[in-house]
């Protein structure tokens, strides 16, 4: 199975990937994601890949109102 769906959300500052990984381990452990190898510090968003539309919807719901 491949990661066919993407989700882009706002996140700023340094260490975006470690911050998202830590958050996902605590709050979205059942959702498999594929992360990019790196994200520029100046970037204001993060795009991740997901396996299904249901995973995308679940992640959108969990990230609503969260400031990473």
C-alpha cells in the first residue's frame, strides 16, 4: 500500500519534523504518515503523505486548533 493522500498544515519555526513526530506519537499513534526528509526553517507549512482519505480526515480533526 502506498501513501496516496497528502495533507498540508501550517507550522512555523525550526525543528518541524521532530515536533510533528512527537505530537503524532502521543495523539495520532494509529495513523501512518510519510514525512519529507527535511523542511526548510523559513517554510510556514508542512506537507505529509497519508495512506487513506480516512487517515487524512482523522488527522485533520486531531490537528484542529493545535499550534505546533
